[in-house]
C-alpha cells in the first residue's frame, strides 16, 4: 500500500469516526427526549393515581356516611342494640396500624363495619384478617364479642 493510499484510508477512517460521533450525539438527544417523556408520563401517572384515589376515597367516605347513620337501627333489628357508633377509628401498635371504617359498640359487642364503594372478595378476606387482629389493636374491647360486617356496592357502581 502506498503512502497516498494509506493517507486516503486514514482520512476515510476519520470520516467514519466523525459520522459515528454524529450518530452518537443524535442518539444521546433521542435518549434525552425519551427520558423526559418517561418522566412526564410517570408524573402524569402519579397525578392520575392520586386523582383516582381521591375520587374512590371520597366515594368510600360517602358509602360510610350512608351506612353509619343506619347502623344503630340495622343492628337493633337483628337483636344487637349498640350504644356508640364511631367512624374512621384508627390505632397503632408496635409499628403497625389498623383502621376501622365504622365501629359500633355496646357492653357485649364490638361491631366492625368495612364500607366499600366497590366490594370485592378480597375486601371480605382482608376484613376477616382485621377481625382476628382487632383485640390486639383495641385491647379495651377484649371482653366483647366481635362481629364483622362488610357493606358496599358489589356491582362497582353499575346497575
């Protein structure tokens, strides 16, 4: 290979390096755009999740608001006269937390009511677990019989 041919080859190699460098820069720009797009999507998703939670939370509180006033009457009709009805009762023990949507009590019973805007089988299973832990979290009710109730819309708001 002559010196002239070698110089030409080296120039071609440098030209390829420059083209590759340009492509890397273009790729970096595309990656930056994609990263920004992913971040915007994540923020939008977080905002959407917060909005959905706010709506379902309000709907659940609405359901609680319907159930709580009727609690005394409903249980009286079933032979359990409750003295007190509390909404959104929460306590902490050993770093864990328990919340009861509606707690109705008398000297003999503690009735735990879980109010759901959309009722699912998992909600019932979770409430059964909650019943098992209730006296640990609320030791002031150890001497009472615990009754569990789950109320909500099993159709998810559809007729």
